[in-house]
C-alpha cells in the first residue's frame, strides 16, 4: 500500500528532481562513493541499513542522504557503522536542524582503508517518518539495502566523500616530505614497521607498528593506552612525519574519566627526525590504569601520525573528534616506576567508594561497577551536560557483587555525560563520553 497521506505531491516531485548533493568544497577530498540515480522511492518508519565500501585509504569526511522527513514531534538518527558494527558517527535530526532536502553529516574524520565496508543506518523515532529517493537499477547498486531485516532491491540516493591519505607506507621512500604546488608538505614515512621509539623510564607502554599515515586537521585526537607500572609517566614519543609550521598544538594526559594529569603545548620545532617528544612533570598513575593522550589540532593546522590499522583493542583505542577508529598511533610512553610511598597521595583507602565505568565511550548500554560499602539509601544517577537526571537507581546498603547495567541509551546524543553516586557523606562523580 502506498502511503502519502502526509506528504504533498509537490514534495514527492522535489525528490525525483535533480537534487544537488552537498559535498564539502575541500581540496583534499579525493574520492566519493555515490548512488545518484533515482527511479523509485521508499517509505520508512523503523530502521534501514545501506551497505557501501570506502573508495580510498584515508578518512570519511561527510555523508549526505537525500530524504523528505515528517517529524510529527519525533526525530530521525543517521549513523555510520563499520563492518564490525562499531558506531563511528551519529547525528540526530529534528524539525529544528533538518535542512528540508537531506540529512547531512559533515566534519567527520573516520579513518578507513580502501574497500573497507561501512553501513549507513537510519532510524525513525516517536512517529517520525521518511520518504527516501532510491534506485531499483541493479547496475547502479553500491551495496545491499535492508529495511529491518528484509533485503530490498533498492539503493538509497546518497553521497559519501572521502579525504585521501597523503602517503602509502608500502611505497615509503624514506624522504622527509615533498612540497606540492600549493606549498603544503605531503607526509612520507621514514620507516614502515618496528619503529625505534625510545623513551626514558623504567618501563614503557608502546605500539611500535605502523601500516599507514593518518592526517589530522583541525581535529581533537585521543589515544587510549594502559600504564605499564605504578609511578609517573614522564615522556611520550610519537612517530610524526609532519607538523604544520606556525601553530601551537595542545596536548594533555588524562585519566579515563577525562580528569587531567598533566599537559602542555608543542609545535613543529619540537619534532626531530620524524619523532615528537612530549614531556610530563606531574601526576601519578596505577599499574594497568587506562589513560588518554589528547592532542588538539588548532583550526587550519594539520599533523600526520604513523599508525597501525587494527580491529582489536589490545593496546588501546584511537578516537578522532569523539569517534572510535580502527587504528592506534605509533607511540611509546616511558614511566618512572615508584613504590607506594613515592606516589602522590590519593583517596584510594580501603573504606573509600570507587566507581568504574565501561565501555568508554559508551553506546546503547553502560556498565557501572562500585567498590566499597554503601550506606542504606544510596543513589546512582546518569546526568546530562546540564545536570538533569536521565536515569537513576536506588541502591540498598552493603557491597555490590556485580556491575550495574544501564540500558536503553541509544537515543542519547553523542557528548559528555556524568555518573553521580550519593552514599551518605560520599558523593562520587565521573564524566564519560557517549560515542
């Protein structure tokens, strides 16, 4: 049955006209995956999945899906997921931010290898619905489309633009860089594997492999790793073929709840022979504690970092503008080990209450572990950025044998949230990122 009761024929006519897809006017966009033929349309209330493959090694820069949306007080989400069903980007559209013709995700930085599989996932919520222009010409298909779990002989009308990587380590020539006509430097690696990243310290947490070069421009980069011992991280060294001259880049070492440990600034003069040395003069860590290295690239500034493409998280995870990526930067962190008496005092006494949160960042669910004795009537809350409670649990006194699980979080927008535990005189808060 054809359903058009709430869409005008004029709007349907717009969908079948030659709609220009918005793509970034960025000179670094080297290729795009596109399905641009329109022969039919699809009515959607529910979930749709469109498969496609990356056309370039580099990063997904934008996605534009043509659609006519009727919100009816609800909203629509558009997400990009990788072949392991890991969420890489998501945007929620309402009547306030919908442009009238398409659902556009820009300023993305999702690293990828050529021919990696990705999924566009569209979901409607609370009575919203879409009419999506499609093609039923199988010669034009770029991948499979499903509505719910049912395969459809159609493809969406969409464009996904890619920013290509500036070098290929399989053909690394050992040069320090070549200048193009625009005066930019193309990053090349001096070595492809077994990097000699030496740092000072009694032990080092290191990922010394590289299979490619990642370029970061005007983006915030967070690399997760684990401390190899109890003590203080004194140095971190990165394999960095290129840092944009004339800019100061901020860096910081943070705990998993995003509280800062130490940090500073660097520029291209701090690189020597393709290596960048970062130093830290304060802050203690525990053995196997998860810590984050954060680097903020200022607007207009680019840096290239050697990285290893990996689908596991044995070393850590790399996030670009809050989006998880299947890469780890080539780096080594040196730690000066210490006995308990040498480490700065913390509030980790036996009677203290400690809260652990995972995964970081979280998605549809969030697990909260609590160590320590709770007084009767303890309260656990999940708060938004304004401090408004989104979920809360009342806890009995005593100790918890297993983590608490907060479910049904898929509708929350990406960003920072807070877990707060109130138990007697104890108030424990931790900030956490939703990817």
